[in-house]
């Protein structure tokens, strides 16, 4: 009896999942659309070019990668060219705030007595032009692939800290804003609720460029803060509205 109930439940679940895919009509969005979205990103900061390079602080232990993750949000305005051409292509302009992330190395012990640390805080914004190719399955579900080019605006701050033995610690900081070339590539799938609204779930890899808060020179006998290269893996969920 229990086996029959389990089999019946599995069959009902499989049927419920299969019906929207096999029996639903194809998406029929109007040409123009807007998509508000939220995202969660895993960012990597490469500090290899920002390690201190002066005197006793030139050790490579302060370089390398660090990771952080955070939520963000965005808004895209697009046009679906499948309504005016024979190609299932979408083109859109997009703004995204990628969150507030921190990357650091240290504190690291150098030469047995010297302790050093450096850290970056980066707030990333992007303005992108994206192109997507929709894979039409004639169902509610439409997978897509695509990518985009644009610019990133990175607002960053840098802190350095050092201490020799029992001597008082020495610190310095800098902050600045930089524009960079940015690009992304990825894909996803949309699920149409009706002809005017769809749920869009996607993944993209972003190269956000280099955050450069400015260099610190001759402060406590060290120099640093050249910049941190930032990349991200991001999952997004959005609602695509059309018919306006």
C-alpha cells in the first residue's frame, strides 16, 4: 500500500511538472519589456598587483585572491526583435548595483616580528548593453544564452596596517572612484505566466575591472594600494513585463 502511494505521488508530481512544458502555448511577449531583478553574487578580488613593495613590507604574502558575497539589484529595458524579424534575439540596456564587498590579505607575520595587513572595500555599479538569443521550445519555458559589454563604476576604499614587534601600529588609508570597461556572459531560462509577464532566472560571469582607490606612499615605511581586480559569478531572479 505504501509503495503504491509513493508511486502515485511521484507520478502526480511528474505529471504536474510536465504539463506546463508539453501543453502550454509559446511565449508571445510584446516587443518592448522592462525587467526589475534581484541578484546574489560571489565576487573575487585579486590583490596580486596591490601588495606592499617597499622595504620590509615587500613580501608576497599580502597578494593573491580573496572572496566575498552579497545581494544586489538591477533594472533592464529591452526589445524582442523576434516580432519584427525571423531571429529570436533580444537587445537590452541594463543597470546593476552589485553590492558592497570586501577583500583583504593578512594580518600576516613577516620576518618573525612584523605583522602587516591590507584590505579593500568595493561598491560596484554597471551600465551594460546585453544581447540574448532565445531558444524557442514552443512552451512556457524559454532557455536563452547571451552576454554584454559596458562600463563599471567602482567606488573603493583601501586600508593598510602594520606593526613591528611591540611598537605602536601604523596605518594609512585612501579612497577613490574609477570607471572601467566591463563585460559579462551567461544564460538562463524564462517562464511565461501569460503574454505580458514572465519569471526570468539567470546566471552570468562578470568582469568588473580594477578598483583603484589611490596609492599610499611613505607612510610608516611602506607603500601600497595600487588596485584590486574584481570578477563575479552572479545568480539573478527577475520579472519581465511587456505589453505597455
